[in-house]
C-alpha cells in the first residue's frame, strides 16, 4: 500500500460530516471492495474548459496504475458533468463537494488558478480528501476530531493539461 502523505485536513479543527450516503453519493454504487472499517480510495478531479471524458479516463488509468483501483470519484459542484459521465462508464459512485468546503482541505500542491478560482491549492486534492474523509455516516468515526483521510500522493496532470486527479484514502464505516 502506498504511504499516505499529510493528514488530510488542516489541523485547525475543521471537521467534515457528510449527510447519509444516499443523498451525497450521486451515481453508481460503492464497490464490492468496500467493507465497513476498510480503506476507501477516492479519486478527486479538477478540470477546465476543453477537458474531455477521455482525458479524465486516461488520467484515472494512470493514477490507478500508481495507487491501485479506486472505489469512488469526486468533483466540486459545477464541475460534475465529465466526472459523472466517467462514473457511469466505470460503474463508480461520484461524491459532489460544495465549493465552500474546499478551503478546509490541506493540499500538497498549490495552483495559482485553483487558489484564485476556488480558494484551495488543488481542487483535485481537496475534493479527494473531503470525499474520503466524509465517507462515514456520523461524526463518531473520527478519533479526537482528527481526519481519517490522507492523500496517497500529489495531484497528477492529464496529458492535455486540462484535468488533474488525486487519490485519497479514508475509512468506510
């Protein structure tokens, strides 16, 4: 298993609790690989105008070669169309993260464009962390308020430079 880098969310006391999965996971079903208490890998995506499902798919194939198969995908509100299409193609659920939550994630990389547009260093890293950390149905899955998700590495950039993807691992409860 690849090492988890960072702690996931900033140690500023920002705790994320998502609603029950049926209302927050918008497409697909969780993989048979996910069992309560077992690791859950989420691939988070960020992309700009001109990106295609093909570029996201090629990028996902690359990160899965590095980190193994993922159990779910994640995207920020307003940038879900291509990720939803990829989720349908791959049979994976898609977690949609609100824009206002992005600044709470501690990312490994910094993009000037992401900072300016979304107030986060990396949209892909932030949505991956937030989706993986918010996979439990109740706040009781945290120990002493610490996040349970971490990035498996920094974001990767698609060959056409239109999309980024990062993988975070959390615990499915």
